[in-house]
C-alpha cells in the first residue's frame, strides 16, 4: 500500500484538492494533480538529502500546503512523519527531537528561533523554499500495513508526553470515520480547523476528505469568530469539523447566520452544552454530531448520520469497533480498530538510528485497551463522557497533562512546587488552575501570579498556561506522598 499512490494519484488530476488561505489574505486553489506532483518532488528532494524509508521527518509548519505536502512526501517514501504544532516551545521541541531523532526537520521560517533554541542535531530545511520542490519526483515505495508511518505525541498524564507510533494501516483505516462520521461527498469542501500537529488534524485536515474524494481547506491564521463565519460563507464550506470550544465561542461572540452550503457539522474532544447546540441548529438547520477518539486509537465513536443527535452524547461505537464498559471505564478491543497504534517509543517500540530499523511489539496483541475515560451508556447504546480516570485537563479541546504545567512552574525561581487541576469554565469547558507553593522570601501577589503565567507560556506551549493561579502554604498529599488532586478540585 502507499497512500500517495493509491489515494492521491487516483483522484482526478484536474479536480480541486486544496484551498489555501494565508495569513495575509491571499487565496490559492490546488488541484489533486498539483498536490501529487509537488509532493513527489519534495519526496525526491528529501531522498537526495539522505532521507530513507523508516527515517523520521519532523515538521513545524502551520496550516499551510507545505505541511500537507511534507506528510505526503513521507507517505510516498515510507518515512515516518512527525508533525508538531507551532505552539510548542524549545523545551517541547527538544523532547521530541531527543526521543525521535529525526533525519531532517522541515520548519516554517517563523519558527526558526524556537527551533534553533531546541538545538537540533539533524539537518533543518526552512519553508517556503522552492528548491525543495525542484528535484525529480520520487517513486512510491511498496509499503505494508504494519510499516511505521506517523508519530503523534500524547498530552502526558503522569509524566512527559509519549510518542505514539502509527502504522500505514492508520491512513487507510481513516475510511471508517471518514464515511461514518465526517461524511463528505466527492467534490465537496471540508474544513477541519485543528492546528497541524494534533491527532485530529493528522486524520481530518486532508486524509479523510481525500479518501472520500472531497477537497480540504487550510487556513493559516489565528481563530477569530467573526472571520470564521465569514470564511464559511465565502468559501461555501460543506463539512465543518471544529473543536467544541470554537463552536461555543462562535455562537456566543459572533452573529450566527444561515450557511446554505453546509451539509455537516462535527465535533470531538468534549461535550457541547444544549444552548450552543440549539444556536447552531437554529442558524444552519444542522445538528452538531459528536465523536470520540484518542491519540493512540484514532476515532472510536460517532453520532450516526441517520437520526437526531443526542445532546451531551459522543455517539455510539463506529461500525465494527468493539467497545465495552468495565467498572465505569470505556474499554476497547484493539483487534477491531483499524487505526490502532503500534506502541510508544521506548515502550515496546525501539529504533536503531544507524540501521534505520524499527523493533515493534504491536500493541494490538496486548489485550484490551483501557481508555482511562469514564463513561455511561443509555438504553439505546449512546455513550456519555463523565470524567477522566486520570487527571488530564481538557480545555478548549486541548488535552493538557498536569505534569507539563507543574514542571514549567517548578522551573521558576519563586516556586517550590505546584499542582495543576481543571477548573470549570463557561466557554472553554475547563481551564488550568494552578495551586503554587512559594519558596521562602517570595510573597503571593497578583503581580507574581501574572509573572508565573507568562513564564509557563515561554517554557511550554502557551495553551497550557494556568488561567487561574492560587497560592497555598502546602499541597494536600496521600500517605504515600501523591498529590490529592481530587481534594484540590473540591476546594474551588
């Protein structure tokens, strides 16, 4: 199998494949033929620079065609793509560089300073650079479903984020959710607004649309509610995939209006409240269909295409996917999940950088997959999320590991220790709340709280910063020394 050959090159060469909207307002249309040719040339350029099958190629590029072309080039060569969000800071990037040891990094010029601070030991190529697309096209490698394909990082619940390695089966396996959930028709336009580097963007920004013969829209700009609505109308988007927080903020801060071209609205990551669901339904005549998945598994559930959506429900298991509830926790059967990951780097997956070989113990053979999410099921089989079994914070659709926030805070000279927990928020669902214990000689002030917030933004991705900072003389702990986060959450 080879996604670039078997999917992209079999689509009509003259058909619209991608709509590019830049930060400065420029617009360009790309045909499937152009995308196939440019990505094949980029694959040739990477090959000329020594990138081989099994090598890791890291990208730090925004929602631009160069990001999609880079991933396509990797799929063509059999290289392993590691897309990273532009929000990562030097410490985050260094972790990924050290763990995956990429052969090359493709980065946007605007990310040069942060990347240089991470001190990569491999080659770096900055885009835009036309020389990267001037090489002779590379041939498509013959690949197999278990060959490594893509690395996506988890949020990190009890430690640093983990590198989840996906196989080639992940790409073709997207057909299931593409048809049963995203569900565009051939020739339609799909806009998945997730930033490059996130699990949802990796599967729905262009892979799932192209599997259905639909075009994708990439908008390389910050989220603005009014602009989002204007672009939906101007570009006549047919299927919209947004984070629940984006739906929420648009409904509350912009003037919703009919969007006649829309045929589908989908969301995943957290439940939407009835008020927002009603506002979108009233304006568009469409219900937002929820779904659920994880970095490791890909999509697991979806609100069915037929029948009304259930407010607050993340739908039912996708066709053929085996899900059960054990002691309140959602458990999956990996053998039934076409997009299930191979394993974590360093945990069942190792790599010899010199021989460019991967040693993999496929996690599919490891028995049931415990999602760590507590859910309940109604009489019709619809699932409703209740809470995380661990302490991950879901804010505006981002999954934030407390350890990352706590580590960033602890690096400040005024901090002895800190704990991060979720605090309810009307628009974001939840925000990060930090409880900080200060070192002697430092006073708890509003100015220091703001300083700590800015410090976290500099040390790690800005979306992780604590929007609430509180000070305490000590943190509540169990007899074994673990922080009692439940007690901290109860002290709101």
